[in-house]
C-alpha cells in the first residue's frame, strides 16, 4: 500500500490463554460468558467461530480486539496484551471488527467520509487518506460510491461499506460479528465471496456466525457452548459430528445433511460431502457408475 | 379448497400520495390465505411484502385500486371494526423491540387480552399459555424486564404478546431473521402445532427460501409491488427462471436439483427440502 | 397515525450533492456567515428589513442550486406552529410593548393593534428565513466538513477545556440518525397499532393520541440507547479517541469566494440594521 501501512511479522497473530469473562450486572451478581478459553489464530488463517445464541461467541469476539478485557486470563494480539492501555490503539488497528447491524456502525451521511473515519482516527496523513479510502471502496466493490449517502444503499452494500471502513485502517485481521445475519441470501453470498477474496489476499479472517453454511469456506472451526470450546477442527471434521452439533443447538447445512443421510443408508461414496457443488458432483459420479 | 380467510385482489398502494415524497409500494398485488394452512409471502427487499401484510389487519386500508376482504369484511368500507379484525389477525414484526413497550414481560404479553376487556383470571391464563407456547416459562419470566432480555427472548416475548390474543391468522413479518438454528426450529415446530392443534392459519413473510420450503404449503411471490407467482409450494419453488427474475434464488435443494438436471439426472417428484431430496436421490441412485 | 410513512423522510440535515458556489465554500465561512445572517433575521423588526433578509436568504438558496421544492417543504413543515403562534400573538398581544400604533379591534380581552399585526408578520418572515437558513447549511455541507468546521472554530476554546471535536461529531451523528429514528418511530407506531394501542375513541382523540405518545417513548428510548451503545463500540473498534491526533480527508482552505461570502453576509446584516434605524416602516 503506502508508507503508512504497518509492517507485518510472522507467527501467531492472536493468542488467548485461559480467558474467562463475566458481565457485571449488579453488586455480587455476574453473568458468566466465557470459561477458560485458550486458542490461537495464525496469521492468514480463515477461522469460523460458531455457537447458538448465548454461547459466548460475540463476547469472545470483543475480547480479541480489547473492547472487553478478560476477567481472568489474557489475550495477546501480535505480542501485545489487550490489558495494556498503551497498546490498545495498535491492537484495534491490527484486529478490525465489523458488527451485525450496519446502520449502527455507519456514522456519516457520505460514503467516503465513512470509510475515512478509521484512518482519520489513526492520524494517517491527509495525502494517504484519499488513497486508503479509494482502495478500500474498490476492494469491497463500491468504487464510485464515494459521494453517495449510505442511507440510500441496500443492506448488502451497507454491510460492504462497514467492511470498507475497517479495511481502510489496513488491519491484519478482520473479525465479523454475525455480519451476515440480517442480510438476504443474495447479499450474504456477496459478502462471503468478498471475504474469500480478502482472505486470498492475505487477510486473516475470523467469522462469528450461527449460519452453518458459512463455516464451509473456513480453514478451521471452533464451536462454543456456554462459554467453553466444545468442538474444534476443520469444517469437514466438525460437520462430521451431526449429533454433537444438534446437542449444541446447531444443524448441518442442507447439502451436508442430505449426503449424511444417504451415506447412512449405504451410499458410502457420499460421506464427507459438504457443499451443494460437492453433492452434485458426487451424485453424478455415483450415478455414472451405474449402467 | 378450505375457507378463505383473506382475499386480496389487484391491490395498489402509494405512500404519501400526492406529495413530493410519494412512493408506490404496491401496484397489482393479490394474495389468498385459507383457513388452517401455513402460507408464505416472498419477494426481494422492497418488493412490498410488509406493505401488503399491513393490509391484513387493517393498518392500511385500500384507497386506490384493488379489493381486500378479510374475514368476510370488505376493508374499503368505512365502518369496519378494526379492533375486532386485529383480534383475529395477529401481526408479528421483524424487530421485537419495536413491539415491546411495557416494563415487565408479563404486563406486555397481557396487554392485548387486557384491551379485550377480559376478566383478570382469563388474562392471566392466556398469558401463561402464550408464554409456555413460546418457551418462556411463566413464573421465571413474567417479572423480568422486557428490555433486559436477550434478543432471542425478546422475540419470543413479542410473539407471546400476539399469541395471547388467540388470533385465527398469525402473520410473521421476517420474524425469524437472526434466530439461530435451534431457535428457528422451535418457532417452526410451534407454528405447525398451532396449525394442527388449533386450526390457526399462518402467513410467513420471508426471503429465506430454505425456510419457506420447509414450512409453507402455498407461496405467493411479490416483485416490485406485483404478484408474479402464486400456488402450491413445490410448484412455485421449482420455477427458477421466474424466481430469478423476481430477484430471488432457489432453496439450496432446488439448486442441487437444477444442477443435477443440467448434468442429465432428473429426480422424481419436485424435492425442495433436504428430506425430500434425500428420498428422491435414494430412489434414483438405488435403481 | 397509520400512514406515518412521512416520519422516515425527515429531510432536515440531508446533504444534497449538487455542485454550486455555496457548496464549495469553506465550512467555517458558512458557519460564520450563517451566524451573521441569523443575526440579521433577528435584528430585522420592521416590514422592509424583514423582507430584505428573506430576499437575501432566497438569493443564497438560488446560488446554492438547491431544488426549490426542498425549501418549500421545509417551510411547510413549520407552518402549523407558526400559524398557531401568529394567531395567539395577534389576538392577545395588543397590550404592553405593542399597545402603540392604531387600535384596530377591541373586543373583550382581545386587542389587535397595528403594532401587534406588524410583530406577527415580522415573526412569520423571520421564522421562514431561519428555517431556510438552517436547511441551507446542512444541505450544502457534508457532515464531515461541518464537523471539521465546527471543531476548528471551537478550537481556541479548547484551551478552556471545551472538547470541540467531540461536540462537533455528536452533532453530525445526531443528524445522521434522524431518518433512522424516523423509521423506527414509524415501525413502532405500526406495531403498537397492530396490538390495539391507542385506538382513538371518537371525540377523545386528543387524549388517545397523548396516551399513544406515552407508549412510544419507552421503546423509542430503548432503541436509541441500544443503538448508541453499539455505535460507541463500533467507534472504539475503529480507534476513536476524541479529537487528539485526528487528521481529515478534507483540507480546509480559505479562498477568495469565502471572502466574498463573508462580505455578503456582513452587508445583509448591515443592511438590516440600517433599514431598521432609518425609520422605514
């Protein structure tokens, strides 16, 4: 990018050690949200964190960029502890977060001002700001929308605008806290495709969701239940445990569910199928074998 | 065909007609809801689904072209008893916090029955039943503060508030968006129970094609304020070109079926849900 | 109240992206010029100079290439209030300071004098000018530019502890949320109607509407509070820490046109004062 982009180093980007968090609701009264969560996120990884409502996934997300500091345990981002007030600005510039409702993240009534908000806060010099804004808008497919009013954008476009606002800070990692939950299917597909592109470009992606088809593009999945890590593995491994998922309040996406049902009836060739595309190919192959 | 509860024909509606800000929301919309069925109204964002829903309980009245007949009453007539209509048609909105306004959950759910002038014990009984139906145990939740509930709990509370009126037609306006799989399944089970055990009709407004395929028996498709498709669910959800023109996709299973058809494999029946697809594939691959 | 769709279209505060002389001015100039023009509107207390100020305001609207419909709509929205005030003032204001001038009507406690008539007309013209001026500022200046302008102007007070950037940003965010809150109110009204809230029972309509207002307050407040919390978190996540160390996408620079605009505003204020003291009616 430009001289103002921070240098990247190799290794783990985020690490948590015995992280616990509870919300204080009154004297002596606390709501536990996370218990003893230890995980690492490697640079360039695409991680999905899933769980039913109330499992603690949003809370976990907010500890990753220091919006919440652990009540016990620690969180390190690129070697800096999130409890350290001097490091917090850098941490939030490294781990950018996009929330669920675009309307409640968008501050301005002009698209380009909205995108500039983040880097302006970081004190990026004026000459570089324009370039950051233009690049970010281009990366999310909103080039040319600079002078528009965000209020006139569709839900999907607003979601992408929120992402652009974070990308403009040149983060190493993008955390999406259920950012697709309120979108219609086509807009959701657009956002997921965008995430794939960003990941291919080297960005670390952490997607928090309860929509099971969204874990498929991830490299690793962590399933939370009542504040603890209940399952971990590749999407294939995790989706290979449907009874466990059911007990955790989750479900297999349709294609995987169909494949599993057929495999259980004896069509072993379909075991391990996750996506509609894979299902079609597997069925065609299986049908081709028969005369 | 069972008794028609609501019939809408060729309805048009313009918001703020005659002003600078006029917005035509509907121009030729038609809809049928019959007794004892779960129907769906689908369409891309801005197609006019919510607007159409607002006619069902008289929030909007037909003033331009078109006819709306609900429970035997023509809504264009002046002296329609709207209060009575709103007792029979319960409308649940997308965001629960827009519907809740009492401080305590119990009071909020009780609001509707109280407005009906029912005696206290009956109000209490209705509230208890409604809360149990949505999975908010009465004793535990009746004294909780509405705005301190979690998102999912607020949704259930809003639904309970409408169920307490014992409506004959329940309209859910994108009321499951944002629910997790378990929450969604619980709502679906509840809707089926209401239909089977109590004869309640349900109209689900959604653009989640998988959800519609699971739940609905009949589907109406809206595009730019106009009804472009209507009929039995398998019939409608297999018309991928028409749906694409209306800005909609297919249910996941529908896409699989289409891709297989392109590859030369035609499945029996017209599967739109995972269960149906599994069965159809089993039949095909076994032979 | 079922057709509450207008609530979401509250157009005050919407930036209109045309290009004009006025759009291109430095935001600080616009803020200061606005202050001067407002002062002119307030100072003008006679027929001639009130019309003069209103005329100057319209000139600016034309220079800003704003669609006339916008200004008219803004004015129309305050007309009911103005009408009520005007009538009240007209009927009972004919005493005290405005007891001078010829008495036009006297009936019971109602007293209308030529002075009170003048006051009413002047008030109306003044209100119209002020409404248009307010809309002018926000229609020709993006929130970011406005924020910068306010912040720069307030900066000298920073030494006294005034958080200029925070104040400016608060104003910008509030403006941005007006249409959203309008939508929310509309949705809440509908949702409550659907549950049978506030069914106006004939002649007690006023009371029912008051009751319905009360029912709106709680959900609206809860909604606003929730949004504020989410927005605060999003701002923190984007490294907001107040005005310290912030840069800006825009560069503020005074150009000759700014001097011209400033001079124009001064002339209008001067003209209003002169016309007032010249004893012209």
